[in-house]
């Protein structure tokens, strides 16, 4: 396994773990603040858009680099 392959796998695993941890933080924030179901949904929607933007940007970069 080359260093490049290891780096690619490590980035996917670690960034994926970070995204899952951020989802837990958003859920915990909604629970501790007493936001209710709708408030927790709004938190996921508002704070999750940044994560989705990051993932979408990486997908677009990979798509255009492969062309």
C-alpha cells in the first residue's frame, strides 16, 4: 500500500467519522436545549447544510478532475 492510498483511505474514514460525530453533537444540542422534534429538525437542516456543502464540493472536484 502506497502512502497516497493510505492517505485517501484515512481521509475518507476520518472525515466520515467526523461527520457522524457532528451529527451526534447536533442531536445532543437539540436534546439538551429542549428543542423538540421540529426544533431538532431545524438544527439538523441549518447545521447540516454546511456538511452537505463540504461533501458536495468534494464530489464536484472529483468529478471535474476525472474528466
